[in-house]
């Protein structure tokens, strides 16, 4: 049986403008892979209600899981939650449990209208706990809505993943070599990929002060196939007169 698939929606004008650099995609991708969920697509979309609603409806029909980040804070441009309600055709209303948690976390009189927005969710949503700043994320159907702040998102993700249907972990095996050009390997790698259609086999050039080279990475749910593909890639590198090194190249 195939591993479940996922799409991530990064929601926020600040990411599209370049003001904020996304720090969540890698964390989500690694968490999903360990849980046996294949991340197939990432989209970055603006804080625009029609775009959010249309995109959510498109991707929730196309993937097993949809994870969103951003747009669930207290300000006027935090519109993700109400847009998710519109996408599902349900009311956007105070969530009793979220409201109680939020109200208890503030001093009397401080749980104002802006903060109350963070406790207002689509009807029928289940909460994603936030152990850092109380305001929870939520799930409705196969859509899971999390904060954009990386530390908070990571905490929410840790609470969400055990609830999601997964599969065998997605493993990754790699080999690299300095002084190797991608073009010299192209035909050989294509042949290896053809023998292992269940894997993603990629070649990734790297540039280091110690020398440039190429890393070959095999990724998939079949660990034995990934190992076998990298053994073949290692032999290919050797046949081209280069010295293969197992694993990823060292960081720059």
C-alpha cells in the first residue's frame, strides 16, 4: 500500500515579500518522512481570502493530509482560520475548549477581542495543542492548521503527527564524490532510476572550499531498495574514476 501524501501551505504576505524567510518547511518535511508521509507539494500563498479558500479546497481533495502554517494570530491579516471555515462551509465560531484555555491564560480583562480571534475556529475543529504560548492550532477533516512562528509550529507538529495516518518511514541514503560533474553521470543515473521506480533518485551538485562535487541521494519507503540503488551509484562513481564517499557531503 502506498504511503499517504501531504501538501504544505505556507500562508503569509511576509513570506512572499521576502521580509520573512520560511523556516518551517524543512522541519515539516523531516517530521512527515519519519512518520511515513510523503510530502508531494509546498505552496506559498498570500493572506487573501479567495486564494486561501480555493487553494485549501483544491489541495484537500488531492492529498491525504494538508498542513498549513501562518495566519492564526490576533491581527487583522490573520485570516487563515476563518478562511478554512469558509472552505469547509461551516460557521467560524468560538471553540469552547480553546476559549477556556485562552481565557485562563490571561489576567482578568486581558483576553480582549483580538486574542479571542485565536480561540475562534471552524465548527467541529479538534485542537492541536500549543505548549509554548497556549493558543492552539486545529484540525478539520484532513486539514491541519498551525502557527507560523517556527518554535510554536514545531511544538504543534510534534503533537499532531501521532494523530495522522502514516506508513513505513521514508528513508534516505546518499553517496558523494568530489571532482564529479553531473553530466558525466546522467545516463548511468537514469538507468539506476529505471531499475528502482519506487525511489526518488536525485543528483545534487555542491560547492565547497575544499572542492566541488555531486551527491547522489536515494529516497523512499523501501530501505533495501535505497541501499541497493546507492551501491549501484557508488559503483558508477568508481567507474568514472572518482572516489565515492558514503553519506552526504560535509556542510559548507
